[in-house]
């Protein structure tokens, strides 16, 4: 399982651990990932994703998973999240046609 957020594409970064004597050794800064179940209002089902805690805050701020995915760029999303985005867009387009 990769250490990459499925919604914001946050990935590990590299840097130096600096000792008291200023010796620099390589280290990795890992993103804070959590397994979270989001509720999709449009699709009417639960979706399990592995996302960063920052992404959880952003999803909540934007008004839910559907709003976040519709506003997100396709290049940042994982393949699973991209499938969800397309399914939500398709369902919303079908609902728009039915209203007319």
C-alpha cells in the first residue's frame, strides 16, 4: 500500500535529521494517513479511502466528499477517487436531464 493520500496526493518527503553536532543524515517525512469512511450523498453509499488528516479537514470545509471531488483536479486524485468523481458527475448529469 503506497503512502499517498488518495484525495490530495500528499506523499512522503525527504530531508535531513540534524544532530546536535550538525551531522545530517537522510530521513523521510511521512504524511499522516488515516483510513476513513466518507458518505457520498449523490451515490447514496459509503466510500472507504486512505487520506491525510489535512484532506479530512478540507473535505469537511468544502461541504462533503461530493463537493470536494467535483472541485478537485483529476491529476491529484488516485484512480479510485477519479472513478468516484466520474460516477458522481454522471449521476448528477442524469439528475439534471430528468429535471428538464
